[in-house]
């Protein structure tokens, strides 16, 4: 099994570190790299925005290939994220909505993740919360 | 490349924004500001050949710009998108609604 990991700080600029990490994972094909970057970036963005305060303010990301399956996992500890994620259909159908107050579209990121990954799973835990994407 | 660079120039009565680098939740505000300003003024084309990442924040800016273009009557096009931009657009599930063209002449 090939794998790579990176430790990220819980801040918006960590998306740049995550993209650099994905660029440096040597077992990815170019198309896979793009998929991980786009889908993983959306998940990381959600964790940073909705999981604060994070325990130790750190998120671990791990990319791994097992056979023909490519996995991307995010590991963090944040009691508040589980309650947020309960209202977010990580694998169900949801339509993006336009927020006129902020002139922003909401909910596009998770739609993108669902369409890019074969599976998106959130597993809350007492010691660690985990989000897995399977490609 | 971790920095977003946007060069704006007037070309044949149209604003051309040449974007390089990642458009993500950390960098998208500069993209948003320049695209919204451009589309309010005149026809706008965004060259995305050298974009290295595109998040939902960037997709949202493009979608809002498409609506602004309809409202103002100005043209709007995405020119020669990189592979990752194409992937991000397709992943929305309604990629066919985005005004993507291969060359500036087609815009």
C-alpha cells in the first residue's frame, strides 16, 4: 500500500499546504491528483470553517492507494463538527442555494465532492473524527 | 504555485482576465472582486489555462458572474480552462451551463 500524510493547521491558508501535499504525492496519476485536490480541498475547507475549535488546532490528511482504490482521509478532533455534519447530507442529494445577502452560492462544495468521489463518509468518534473519501 | 495572479487588459472592446494559480477559499476574493468589477463594465472573458485549482468558492463566483452578465447584457466566457478547472466545473453536475470556449475568438 502506498500512502502519504500531512499535518495541517486549522486555518484557511492550509488549503495551500494541502494542494502542495497533493502535488507531491508520487503515486497519483494527473487526473487523480486533480480529483483529490478539488474534493479534498472542499472537505478541508468545511472542517476549518465548521469544526472550530479543533483539538490541538491540527488536521491530519492521508492519501493512500490500496489496490485499485484511492483513499483520502481527514483526521481531527472537534466536538462541534458532528452536530454540524448531522445537518449536512454528506452522501445524500442536496441542491446548491444562492445566498443573496452575501451574493454567494452555498452547498456547491459537497455536491462537487459527491460527484468526484465514489464514497464520502463521516465517522465521528470519541477520540477522533474522520472523513473518508474513496475514489 | 500558491499565489493567485490576475492580469486584466482591454482587448477589442472586451476585458480579458488572465488568471494563474489556485482559486480556492483562501485566494478567491481577489478573483471575485476583479470578475464582478469587469462584468459590470463590459463584455468579459476569463482565461483559465493556468489555473492550478478551482474550489466551490471560485465556481460560485463564476456562477454569480454568469447571472450578472445576463442582468447587464454583457457577454461572459471562460476561455481555455485547464484540466482541473474542467473537472471542477463538470463536478457541479451542471457543467453544460458554463460558457466555456476553447479560444478567445470563440468568446
